[in-house]
């Protein structure tokens, strides 16, 4: 396969990168006819040579005229650019003369953008990285952290044969011997005969061809020819050469690669409230009888081996423990589009980024523990920015699994298919909101069109109903008791309001009223809930039935307050703000009138909501 470099108008780079422009049209001269299916095109902006996109040629077609070339695909390839086919033809005719088109015709390259994946890659390490890693007195913390990620992600680390030669020339004999001994722990990159092209030679001929230059060029050649996926180096000259070779996305500094890992694989969310906690596998009792059914399902010793490997890698899982021992366990794993297991599912799973619910088991608790675990799944899915969540389970093997499957189906998981071992595969999409389904099914997605409302809650009820929205000065141990309404995603709010304007899918800003003066410093917006439904109940019995296990009030308390508060509002717990927004900040931003406070279900503008959201979520 060969690489070809073509200039292109800057405005098309982004469209090709995101796959909306799928064909590129050129004069079908002798040079263009050399391009074959499978070759790589580097399309470089004619305005800024640093702006480019790489594509693989998937299909090639030749046409005698511009009209024949464009007539079927001009609208998709030139979205909103031309109002008609004639306009598109007229614009394209500017680039080649009529005689040229008559002689050669027009060639169309159907393209697929090449996106570099940084998962399951092979890595070539420059000498300076080896020194920073293995030095006895100058170890780089950044490089040490990067190697931790390499080990965690099982990334193969290679050195080049010339790296040993370079280390052999180190002036300090003790350092030289120590370094050479340590290089034995690395794989040596296989010696494959690598071709270079004219472009590669032209670019590198501009730089010094001394001993260091020759070694640097050898490393770059390995990446340029795809003998290895990524080159890690902190050498500025190598980075400059890589930029000119248009392989800078595959030649990274240690800091850049570390940042990619930290951004793509952020730490799982830790919850301060309630009793589901994130723990390292090594802290969890593998000998607990809780795991017996999982051993039964997954070949006994294989499950134990899997668990121990996770412990060795310092991985974590969410657990719920009571005085009876382990009662709930959840392991989550982010998978990239390249995941091999997708091909084993029937029907096959499409190649996209997913959150896998790797291991999920709960014992019946009586206080909606399952919903708490689901909230954790959804929170992490949003943090990791995945398109789907999926889980595999033996759906009919035991009652606890049947209950779990039923719960997940209520919250939008749909049976997709099966794995070869008989496990059912349930999938939840986080891409498209389904208008034919209810708010629960779509959660955590919300409708595109929504309105925004305030909901003030007294401090004695606020954190009891929304534990994750607690404020810093609260005693979190007041909420240790396992009450169902605390663990539920669906929350119940009882009010005397009628004709509430908030509709399903609208955002409700939770506002904790102040418990001491001056109120403008102690009243705060703490997070967002999603409106599910408001019900003007007709009787105490109806009200109690709706509120069961989801309200902070007991049946007796509901009976006592019913006449004054007959309307039940169902809310879905959504996002706690990182920063609580005080009432005086709402005053300063003109969101609430001075010397007043938000009223129940008072509407606010999208502009004011955006301002609050930014204040609440900014780092």
C-alpha cells in the first residue's frame, strides 16, 4: 500500500474527518490512476499545511464528465454548499480545462477517514524515554505514570536495535551497563525490510544526517511504514520531522500520551454518600460466598483468575456491603470500537465506543439497591462519553438475574442477541432519544426541546431526597440509614401546587433553601433533576400508593399533610453540581430579582440556565 499527498480546500477537512464528505474528485491523469484501493491519501489544507486528514481509499470510479461524476452524490459530498447540480458542476469546472476533462475524465475516490486508536497499540520507545524510565537517579514521574498505563492496558513496548547501540555509547560505564541490562526487559522490534518513498526521503534530507539523525530517521521509518503503531519520544527534532511527515498523531511525547490515557480513561466516579463504594479488587473478599454463582456461571477457576488479575492491575469495582457481608458488586469497563468480542455476538455489535457492565450482581435488599447501581452505570457512561452500554447475562438461570434483567429493561436496555456461551446481550443506546418511549426508558438522555424550572426544597428534606447533592458543611453520617427513597433514581416530591407547567423531560434545578441568615449566602442551587410526571391525586390512598418507597414521608405523615399537599411530582435524579451556586450569585447574574428567591416551578430562560450550569460544573 502506498501513500499519496493531495492539496484540498481547507473547508473540506473537517467534513472528511467526520465522514460527511465521503468522496474526493480529481482529474483522472496518469498520476491519479496509480492510486489503488487500500492506499492512503493525506489530504492537506491549501491554506494551512498543519491541517490535514488521512483517509483510506475504499472504492475508485472513473467518469467521462463532471456531470456523470457528481449527479448521484453531489448533495451528500457538498452538503449545503451548492443549491443545485448545475451549481456544483459549474464550480468544479473551474479546476480543470474542458480539454483536460475530455482527455482524462474525472476519477472519484470513495474514502474512509483514518482515526488513530490509542488502545491495544504497539509502542516504540525512543532512547530518551528509556533513560527517563530506567535511570537510577533521574526517573521521570510522568514517564513512570505512562508506563503504569502501558501495563494496565497490556500495551506492547518495543525498542529498536539501534537504541542498544546508542546506549552502548553512553560515557558513564556504570550507567551504560545498567541501562543495557534493563533493556533486556523490552521486546526488540522485528527487523522488517522497510521501503521508503520519495516524500519521506525528501523531507528527511533537509535535516543533518549524523549518527543521531540516522537513528531518529530509523525510528520514524518504523512508524511511517506502520511496522509499529506509536513512537514515544521527547526529542523535539523527531517531533518536528514527524509533523512534516504528517505522522505527528502517531509520534507523541510522554506527556501527550499520558494525557490521552487520562482523558480517554478517566477515573471512575467515587460517591461520598450512601453505602455503595468504589473499592480496589484487592480490598474485596474473593472467598465470599457471594461470588459462588458467578463461579458457577464462568467456569470456577477462570472467574478467580480473572478477579486476581484485576487485583494485580489495581482495578476497581463498586460494592455494597452490610453486616451480612457482600450484597452487591458492579465492575465497569470502557471498550473501544476495536473490541474483538463484538464479532462474537449474534447479531454482531457495530464498532463503537461502549461501556461494558462486566460483572453485575445484587442480592435482594428491599431498598432499591438496583436503582443505585444503575445510576452509577449511567453516571459513568456519561463521564466516559460512550455511545452505548451493554451487559451480558444468563437470563433464565436464576431468579436474581431475572429480576435484574427486568429492572434494566425498564431503564432502556433491549435484548440485542446472544454470545456463543448462551449469554443474552442487553444494549442501551445513549445516542438517540426515542420519542415513542417514556422518560425512564430514555434516561439519562433527555429531549432536545426542554424548559427549565426551579424547585426549592427545605434543608431538612433536601439531602434526604437527593443525597449526591449534599453541601460541604453537612454531616453525611445523618444519611447512613438505608432508606429506599435515597437509593432510588425516581424521587417523589409532594406539593400544593396545581397546573404545574413543567413537562416530562424538562430540567428542574434543585434549590436548597438556607437554614440560617443571611439566606443569600446559605441558599444554594445544588444540581439538576429531570421532570418525569406531575399527578394531582384524588385521594389519600392514591397518593400513598404512588409515593411508596420513594418519598421522604411515611404513610402517616402523608395522611396528615395530604389536604395541603395533594400533588405528587415524580423526578429523576440527574446531575449534582460540582460547585453549589449561592443565591447572591443568582442576584449578581440577574437570574433572580434582589431580595427574593426562586418559587416552586418558577421557569427560567435557557440563557439563565446555561449560566447556572456553567457556574455549577466548571473546574
